[in-house]
C-alpha cells in the first residue's frame, strides 16, 4: 500500500516573526534542581557484537561524520564509514567475541545507467585468504521523488546493503577479519560501514510430528521451485500441525497461504526461503487467519524497486492469535505489512534489513498486538509503524517495545499514525529519519483515526532527524504532527534520552497539538533547538533538561501565546526568550 507524501509546510512559521514575550512557549524557571538524567532504553538484546569500520585498522579513507542527505557517510552508523579505493586498501575488523559468522554493511558505486552488477571483495581471516564475497548494487541506490526509481538522477540515497557468511568453525575473540581490495576486485571503490560478529547456535532439529517440506518434494538447493511442496506440506500437516523447513535454500517465488499452522525452520542462518518475492500470507480481513506461528527461518527476496501496487512483502495478510518469531527478512518491499482488522499478533526477535519500504506496519484495526525484541535497519520507509487507517479502524492497545531501529532512509524509526492506547517503550532508535522524518513520531496524518492516549516511555534516540527537503527546516528526533486534525492525546512521554540530534530534539508541527506531556526527558546535544514549537496547542514539561544546544535559544516559537506551556518543575536548559527568525545553521558540534 502506498502512503501519500507529507503536505508541504505552511509558510507562516518560516521566519521573520516579531519578537516574542519571554513567557510565550518558554519557561520562567523558579523550580527545584533538575532530576537525574533520563536513562532511556537499550533496545533489543542483540545476539551479535558490532564493530565500526572507522574504529578499525585501515589504510582506507575515513568518511564523515555527515548530516547532509545524498552522501555515504550520512547513511552510515554513527555517520562515519571507510572507503577503500585502489589495490591494497583494506580495513581490518578485530572481533571482540568468539564468532562463527560475519555480517557487514557495504556500498559499491552505482553504474551510470543504474544497471545491476556484481563485484568481488577479498576476505582474509588472521591473514589467511578466504573465498571472496560477491557484492552488488542491486538493492541500493534510489533516485528521484517518492516512490523512487533505480534510474540515476537527483536525490540519490539508500546506499547500503549487507552480506553475511556462516563459517565452518568458531574463531576466538581477537581474530582479525580483513577486507582488502585485491587485483581481481573490480568495483571502483568499496565503502564499509560496520561488521557484526555472532556465535550462531547449531541448527535446530526437526520437531516431532512435523511434516518436512523436503518429504513433500521441496528442493533444498534452491534450483527448483518449491512452492507446491510447501503447499503440500501445509495440507499434510493439517489444522494445528507443524511444517518443517530443514537447513537449505528453498525457492518460493511468491506467496504461501497460512492458517492454523506452525511453520518452523532450523534457524534464521540455516533455513532460507528465497525467490523473486517470497512471502507468508494470512487470509484477508475481515476473516483473518488464526493460530499461525512462523519461526526460525529467513525470507530473502529479490525486490529491487518500490512498487506500492505490488504485494511483495515477507509477511502479509491478516493473522489473529498468531506469532512471528526469529525470522530474518531481507530484500523485500516491506518486512511485514499487516492489513487489519486483526487481534493479538506478536512479532519478536525479528531481523529485518534492506527493504524498499517499511520494516513492520500495522495497517488499520490491528489491536492488542506487539513488536518486541527486534532489529530493524536500512528500511526505505518507517522502521515500525502503526497506521490507524480510518477506512479499516483504529490500531489500539498495541505495544512497540525493546527494539533496535536504525537507518530509515525515509520517514521515521517508529511512527504512530492515529489510534489509541498504544505504547512505545524501551526502544533504541539510532541514525533514523534520514529524509522526511525523525526518530519517534506521533501524527494525525494519512487519514488516520484520532490520536488517543499514547505512551512513549524509556526510549533512547541518537542522531535522529534531518533537514526536510520540502519544509527546508529540520525534523525533530521526537516529533508530533497535527496536519489532518487537532491532536489532544494525551501523549505521555517519560524517561526519554535524546542525544546528538542533528537539528531539534523535540518538535510540534502543523495544526493544533495539545495534551503532550514531557516528563524526565534529557536532551544531550542538538544541532539547533531543544524544543521547536510550530503549532498552536499546549504542553507540560516536567524534569526536562537540555545541554549542548546549538541554536541561539533552546526554544523556537513563532506562535506566541498560542502554544501554552505548563511548568511542572525540575526543568533546566529550556528557559529564556524563544527564538523566531530565519532558521539557524545547525551547530553539529554541540
């Protein structure tokens, strides 16, 4: 499903406003000392340890940091990477843990026509040559306006892809993994961002009583189409039965329909479903599938361009009283696009990478459902979203908890579009909102049902937000939008740590937004403002502290008294006369 682009920003607040009274949109503080800094959230309990290329031994060129769209460093973790150009250039990752696997983020240049090519890159482990990695530009380099194209032009972005390998042995901590440009490595340059090292457990055994897809004729080499074998295994398993995907690669070009069945693999590193656009789909609402459980396998597609009219998602349809656990999804349009209504669906332990659109989207009438403990990065739209489409109904009582969300090249790390009684808690959101978005967002947008009670607690947001290309001002790490109706919430934000925001930390934009309460929010470093108030409405600030603010004032406000602030006490670093004028150049050293 496509979602329309954000409306262009109304121009009234773009600068040149008259000076404001000190009481408008700022706090005259006669308060007790500020509370201790917020601790935020730590995100998912990831099974791997990540090592940054720029912190590793290299004779390549360290690029970044950068906060400008359209360059490689801006989309890299911590906004830095290493470029290897020329024979003999290398970067050596030293694993801090025992590992039998590696997964790394890379980018190779696009071709002048955008055509797909591959290029080898040499790997050495403790100096011993290993089989080359084969890298590609097939899933990177998008251009133009939404929904983007692979034809080279303006607005280049979505530069990175990933490659991984499971070794036949375990290497101890301290082992060196060197990527080096040898004579046969043909890309004009290689940019490496980071490498993940994981001790992958042994393959799981077939569950007792399950039906193996191989016994029904599936080809574990990936050569033959195994769709009929998967369907036959599901039929043979019967209601409430279990289908087994053994170690291997299974070609399934399209959808597998699932209802009242468990589909289990030997582990996400072992059992792989691949093809042009493989996916596991529940029934269409309003009669969702039930008792579906998908776990312990990978879905690797071949989706190279975004087409919002195509159902090419890893998980789809509607599933109630169901779960998806420990599934790795890569190179699809969306990891999981769930069209409601449906109830009680849980995603956990997901690893979703390199999609052309969202990571996980609860689209309309999805209730009492959860995304937890998952790792979602380099998506082409929101990492995790609940979209309470009014045509389908409110998303309600949903929880997005303890996830690590990174590198969204469009939109937000986590977004709540309408709905009520939804919770975002314990998440780590890093380097997101690289275009037209931020870190965590709540909005009355995209014809959503009204924004009701929303809880945002115990989250950490690092380097989130960017310069919006339409608005030409920054988007906040945490931001609220009332473009399609007044937002009254309440929206309760607590124990939130916001660090190194490229632009403002917290933003209110478009329409009228009231009912936002910030409680125990620590802002540690901004390129511009701590608080950017661009709407009418009201907010309450309690124990909000800001340091390292890059703008001439911690608060931007051209609304005057139309934005009313209640001082709950314990605030610091957000007082003084608000700024209203031309947008300042971000001080990214703050």
